C-alpha cells in the first residue's frame, strides 16, 4: 500500500482555488448559474489532463461534466468519483455568507456540501499526476447538477456510469472526527395537496373552506409521526395570493428518512393514509422521488478496510457508519457496486447561512483520497 505521508498539499493554494468555486453560486434551479460552475470545473479538470464530455440531462437543470484520464488499461472497470455541483443556496447568498476564513473555519455557500469535497478530489488527482503515479484502475469523474432536488434527471446517468465501475467514491461531507459513510438510509419525498372552497374573506368568510387551515392541521400530524427510525419534515408550503380570499388550494412538500425497508414501508403507509376525499376540504398525497436504502456489501467493506489502513498511516481516528441525509451513493450502493461516501472535508452547518469547512481537514482528506485512488485495484 502506498505511503500517503509523502503527499504534500499547500493549504493556502487550495483555499485560493476553492474560493473560485465557492464564489460561483450554483443553486439547483438556476441552470445558467450551475453551468458557470461547471465551466470552472471543466477548466480545472482539463488542466490535469481530463478528457471532457458535457452532458445535458434535461433542459430545466444544469449540465453534467464527465472527465476521463489516460490509463494503460482504459477499458477495464475503474473508479468513479461522483459529486454534485448544485447547492441549496440561491444566487445572492454570498452577500450573507461570503467566502471567508476565520481561524480553522472557512465559510461559504456549498463549501461543505459538497464543493469542498469535489475540489479536494480534483486536487488529489492533480497530486498523483505531479508525482508521476499511475492508478491501478482508470479514473472517471462525474459532476452532476440536480442532487439537491433528488437527482430526478441524473439518476439514470449515474447508475449507467456506476455499472461500468469497479468502485464508486463520493466526496460528500465527512462525518465528525474523521468518519466516512458506508451506507445510507432511504429518503422519500411526498407532495401533499389540500383542496378547499374559495370565498371573499371580508364579505363571505363562512362560505369558504380554507385549504391553509387543513394543511396546517396536516403538517402538525405529519411531523408528529417522526420517531428515531423514520422522520418526517415539511420543507415547502405554497399557497394563497390575496389576503382577502379564502385559499382553495395549498401545496406542501414532505421529506422522510427511514433506516430500514420496514420503516420505509410503514412511513409510506402513514403518509398515504392522510388521503381524504370525503371531507369538505380534501387532502391528496402523492409519493415522489425515493432514494433506496444502501446496505454495505462485501465490496464496500473491503473499501472500508483500505480506508482504515490509510488513516492509520497518518495517525488519524477512523470510523464508518450508515447515515441519513441521502446522496447519490444511495443509487450506486443499492445497485451492489462497492461504494464509499462521506469522503469529503470535515465541516458543518450545511444548508444554512453558517456553512463551513475545517481548513485543517483539507490536506488530510486530500492525502486520504489520493491514497484510495492508488490502493483500489481489480481484486474487489
């Protein structure tokens, strides 16, 4: 196994490069913004010898970027580095959450989830190139554009690419205290509609039947269903345009996380039981995108063993866990392809206006990723 202590990463240079990525905002629903970010990624991947393919999975979202690299056996199954370039932060977030350094923390929209991890993956490839090292397996990088909205348009692309790979590495945020992710709970999305009766709120309030009132009741019921094995949260509510009208339609989006197939089935059943076509204000529940449960197989556990040995080289604590949150690793792991997730940088508060990474983890996790790329071979 390669000695990863010999890899030397300049953290200040890395922060300069990462700053370019963070200062290019790329929310999922803004195709133009995401494509600007992909332009930067293409530039950096091309500089290290990547052969680029730009893929448009759907006209409503940004492009995906696929990069392959020279290898003496290019046709054998290789390693897929899989990440997403879209974030949950709308354009303009930089005014509230500018890219900045404060001690060991560096802040910015999407810096931990997951531009920081994507960036160190590119840096790891760059370091291997500079060191004149050839990886045992060919490397493909796939940066997608709609993960934060459930990967509705890229799942088929991800799965097709993963099926050609020997292993999948996903630089989503690391777990605290240097952990990685070896499995994922399922994540389901639901759409809930309440349909009432409109009326003039000032003149004929009693003739109306408020969809908002019914939705409020539904929300309380939905979130009260949460337990340690299956959670429910309402993240989007859309309704009403005029305060002097009783709203006749309200729409909500619900996210549910389940730890097991049984918990998933029970959670879906609970949500669908809210359907009500008999009351004056009707409720309709529709199940949407679901990320399947990923349980680690023998191949994934072999990757865990490699990871543990690499961490021991640099005297770092190590653990792995199944995790909530959901990622595109749900798809690749559920297919049975050896997958490791949570390989990115340490940090916290992602999806908030205090999102940060720990600067001290940049070089450490880059060494770790470089070591993985040099240690995974065809014996999985």
